[in-house]
C-alpha cells in the first residue's frame, strides 16, 4: 500500500439524495478534486482523510480505495485482470477476504459469479506463488474487496469501512420499521436545523432521528461507537494516527446542550427500545422521551424543528392511516405555530391529509421504498404568500 502521506483516489458511497451533503463533509475535511456522482462522491485524499471520513461522516455508507481498473468483457478477462494486481501488497496468504460485486450494463450479468471469479483470481495468485491461499470470511475478513463491473470495465477497490457505516454501534434495539442511521442523519442535515434550538420527533420509534440529531448537535463523531473499521485490519494500518484522530474527536465533543431534543412514542415497548439506544449512545441527559400519542402532546417550550417518519400504510388500515395524517396536520397548525416541520413518507395520498402545502419535497429512499421528505412551515401570524413547492 502507499505511503500514508501520499494522495490517492477515493470513493465515498451514500444514499440517493445525500450526495450534496457528502460533498459538504468532504470540503470541510479537506478533500481534493471532489466529483459528485449518483449515490457516490469521488475525491482525492491521504490516509488521514480516509480515516477521518470513516469516523466523521454522517451520510457516507462506505469509503472505497480504488486499486485497479481493466476491461472485463468475459470471465477470462476478469480472472486475468484480477491476477495482474499484486495482492501480496494488501494481504498475506493466511489472511481472509470477502468480495462484494456490483454489475451494471455488462456481458457478465450475475454479481455472485463476478465475486466468485474475483476470489478465484486472488487465491490462485497466492497458491501459484506461495503454495498457500487466503480463505473466505464473509463476516469479518482481513480484506474486503469491492468489484464494480460497468459496461464491461471492472473497477477494483478496497473497502476501508468494513461493515456499512450506517451501523454506528449504538443501536441494539429497534421498532417494526426502523430508519437507517444514515437516512436519519441525512434528514436532520437536510432540514437545516440549527442544532441550537429544540427538536421534536412526534413518532420517534426506536429513537434514531433523536440520536442522530443529538450526535450532530454535540459534535460527536458517529463512528466513535464502532469497535472496528475495515482499514484497521490492513497491512499498512497506522495505529498511532488512528488513536490520535479518535482522541481529538472525543476531546471536541460538547458536554451538554442548552435545549431539549424530544421524542413522542405511544408504544411502551418501542419507547423502551429507544431509551436503551439513547443510553448506549450516552445521550440520556440530552433527550426527553414521552410515552403518549402525539395528538395529546403540547411542548412546554416550542421547538424550532419537527422531523418525523410516520407510517406509510404497510401495517395500518387506510382509514386509520388517513386519520393519523389528518391529526398530524392539525397538531402542526394548532400546537406548533412558527415551527418548521419535516415529514418523510412514501404515501402521497396520505400526505395530502396533512392539509398543508409543503414548501419543499425532496426525493429520498427508505431502503427500496421511494419517499418524499416534505417541509411544512407553520406561521405564527397571518401568511401573506403561499409557499411555492420546490420538487427536487
């Protein structure tokens, strides 16, 4: 692997709709030659930047380090191209590996087969040269290799993250339809919440939006809870550098917040899961939980922002769902004057029951479900102008 101070290309993967947020993070961290793509951002950086992005990014899913690219119009080309990479630079024959493959617009159409041929090329190189070969470990490999085959060109990268970065390490319990941590963090950032005033989630579930908001407000690196990243098992891992970056992150955390982050959840089992997750993140002193329906909630102090993810209709009847969205709109208007509310939903018909015109509608995906993240602005006085809806 390259010298730790050398600049090399990197790729950060993210969710659809969060590319601009990731570009902002990379600019703040000092990345060079930043190029936005779909669900990814390409950039140049050194080892320290790669470590920092894994530790600090709230919206990246993986950080990849490209090591080679070659034509791969058939299985033999793929196999030979893989064997030309000097794999002993990255691992030893008694190490383990895992292969992740993504295939798009290529003659080789099956990702599992592409992963298998990639594995064959790597282990055969070791066997031929050293008489010993690495084994496969899908759960915790020494080296995770990412293969992106697009239009018959194979791009090979090392996965510096290991497990997806949405797996922060604080969430042990979850509700029936939990939000991905990266999705929750991205929603908080897209809302432009100032992190200096109150925030409420009226249907908080297992508390992911609340935790991600508090981590952001307290300047806590979302990766600080993780026990390990992929790059920690690499041959050139710089333990001193990594320890310094972790210590700097911990030293920069805010000890407390001068406002409240509040979650409302009517299911007592689910709210206990939220309470446990919040405690594991060390945020119990910063987040208030109320086991009640949002229809009965009135805050002592108005927050500046509401962010919530109501049900989409998979586990609730249409009549009950529509009533819930009607009640949500009524609560916005009567209880939260002057507050900005953001709602993530995949149910367009139900969203109309809120009874307010959104000023923004941002396309996002909750897993494979296409959603809209909608902004509603409640005015404390008479509104003179209707908002223009911004579909993005």
